[in-house]
């Protein structure tokens, strides 16, 4: 699992990519056949609650930039 403690160090593009991946992952948690992410994936090891919390932080960081 990657360290997302300081989102201000990420570029705008990386933040948007992270936001999109989080949104997709949250949809996947609702799907009946949930697949496991490979260890190289940026969200590997995060559960649904952690994804939701990180998504809120990412959205907040993006709003401060624009």
C-alpha cells in the first residue's frame, strides 16, 4: 500500500487519477464478483472504508487547488 499521508505532494494529474481509481474501486466493492488488486496497484490493500476516507481527502485537496 502506498503512503497517501501528504496529498499536497502529488501533482494535479496524479490526484485526478487517484480520485478516478477510488471511485471505480468503490463501485467494484458493490459488485457481486469483487476482484483482488495486484500488489502493484495504487489502491492495493485498502478496504472500502479506507477508500471512502481517502476519496474525501483527495476531493478536499483538489478543491483547494482550483
